[in-house]
C-alpha cells in the first residue's frame, strides 16, 4: 500500500510537457509599424527552429501579399531541408478553397484555420447562423485534409464566447472535436481575461472534451498575458502561443522569454526551448522590427542583470545574496555592476577587480566620490570608462594610446555612397585606407577594417549594438552620446563617445574600444 502511494505521488509530480508555438512572424508582425522583409522572416524562422528550438512557428496569414507568399515559400523550403516542415504553420480563413490553396502552393503542410469563437462575431461580423458557419468550417477542414494539410482550428474571440455565449462554443466543439482537427487554439483575442476566468473556462472545456489538445493564445491588454498563459497551463492547456519580445497588436502577446522561465522555474514544466539563445533571438527581432526592448524587460532587457545599489554588490560578494535562479549565464549573458551615484564601494570594487585594477581603500574611496559626482549630473559611467576615471582622479600619467587617429575625412553627396579616408597610428606605425559605406560612420569603420585585415592581418571586432541618445528638448546643438557594443571573439565590450557630432561621438567610442583590445 505504501509503495502504491509512493508511486502515485511520484507520478503526480512528473512535470508536464508544454508545446511552445511562436507567432512573431504572424501575430507579432501586426505590431503597429512592423513589417518584416521576406529574407528577415527567413532569418528569424531559421533561428526559432534551429537555435531556440520552438515546437512550432506561425509565419504568416494566407492571401496577404505576394511578398508574404515568397516569405512563406522560402521558410517552407528551409524547414523541409532540415526535416521540420511540420512545425511551420500559416493562418487560413474559412473562405472555401482560397486560403487552403494559397498555403498548399507555398509548400506549407499545416493550416491554422480561423473560425469564430463567439456568437457575436458569428452573427454580427459574418452575418451567418451558427449552423451556416459550422457547415463552412466543415467544408474547409474537409478540403484541407484532402489536399494533405494538417488542420488546427482557432476559435477567434473564444474568451468572449465563453463569457457571453458558451452554448455556441459547445455547439461548434461538439461537432468539430469529431473531425481531423489536431489542435484547438483558444485565443483571448481582446485581452479581456484574468487568470481566474482562464482557469474556469479552460476547466469547462477540458472536462467536456478531455482528450482534446488545447492551446492558449494570450493578449496583453491588461498586462496579464503571461499570468493568463500560466493559468491555462495549470488548467490543462498543452500548448502556449508566444512572440519574441511580446510583439503583437495593441499591447502585444505573451513574451517568449518570460513564459519560458516561469514555466520552468515556477511550475517545473518541460519545454524544448534552448534558453541560452533567448537573448540572441530577442536582439535579432529588435533589430528587424525597429521596436526597442525596454531596458527593464525581464530576461532580455539591457539592465536586468545589472546591480545598481552598492549593498547588492556587497551581498553578492558575500555569497550571492542578491541573486535568484535567473542567473545571466543561463541566457548567454553576464552580471554587471552599474556605476553611478548609487554604486557604493562594493560595486566599484567589483568592476575594478574585473578590470584587474588593484587600488588602495583610499584610492577606491576617491574614485567612488568621482563616480558619484558624475552620477549626480546624470552621466552614464561604463566599466570601460573606469581606467580613464582612475587616471584622472589619481593624477597618474595616462598611458599613451597605442591606437591613435591621425586624420580622417568623410563626405557624402546626393546619389552617391558616403566616402571615408582614414589615417591611423598603431604602435608607432601609420596606415591609411579609403572605403565607401551605407553611412559616414559605416564608411569610416570599413576603412578601419581594411587596415586591420590587409595591413595587420588581424580581425576587426564586430559591431553588436549601436545606440544614440541626446538630451530631451529638441536642441540641435545638444551633445550626442553614442554607446557601441562590440563583440571581440568571446568578449563583449561597450564603449561610449560624447560629442556634438554623432559621427565624431561614434569615432571616439570606436577608438576607446581599439585601445582596450590593444591593452
């Protein structure tokens, strides 16, 4: 008896497996101002399937445009080559044969059919009776199956359907649950639900249709998309829909990174996601979409692994007292200790230690005072600024730069690519190069790359991120701060330049980086 109870207890603790379907390329592209080019869609799809390892990707809506058709065809060709074509899905409509034919012609093998999940949508948008709509759905499912496509079915506005017309939802499901439909996709289309409602409605669905695979598709209008997604899992959902960085119409969808870590850490659920790639896919989508990630966005934000308060750095030094399970290395990142007016000696000591700078307590105190003064003026201080601050505060003779800019010229003209001519001094030897580029700074960097490649036989670091900020107020003479993140092999460097001219600020940041790698 005791053994049986022990076995049963162990069985109940086996974590569930949750399918993750990413809809960045379909629902995420409905973000205002976002439109991915076909090759951008392919790059994102490749990374989601190959690196992040999501279970499924929804890549488009049928019949949108020729460009969309090209993108879907490219993605399907790639997915077929790597044996993952069944993971690619396209949204289709109950429109006779049109959507199914469009999707099949692209080489896709899965249609996510969009049906109406509330009586109001059925009667007021389609102007059809439930019986008429159900007949149309059955014809679409039958035709897709004849063409060799697997069918999943969205019940659009399902949340309002369960709230206002559950008998309509059950009328559809009683019939459709007996068809070849593989998954029923239950969306909170208008983002109106709270977790208690999700639990209530999901349990009703699963009690009535116990052997059916249900996905949940959340929207974030009340900032509850993640909470509602987890409530769905607790109530028996087998799949969740997400987007990278929470992209989506209005307030967006549930963010992939947040859903993944809460599933794993809070509910011990299993997924196939490779967490170390979450930051990489986030940055790619940020770049292609033009939608910046908030610095405090969980998991992928620029500042989320940065300790600011000095007491936190002190606690980390004494046994990682201010760390949780979200360690940055888990996501291919590293913890940083911010430098500013709240830093304190512990933060600064930690940064000095990483740089290999050994100062006396009095010297550290003086450096701390200077950084606090800079922070009071709202200046950003990076770890790479520390050696310069130390030299300034301690009145040491500043080490002579090994890489110096001797002269440069950049020019641009209408209809022509910008041109840069650069002369630099590296270790006492001067080098020159010219290059064109897509902008003045791009031309400048390409000239530098030519010097490093052709004259020195060395690899020039790659640019990982480029951010420009100016003070608010719209003054044309405002100072420009350029912060550039570089990747040099396995190392990440972040350097800052400040100047009234944006190109000059970027050049200053570039030469700071070059001298750092020379050191």
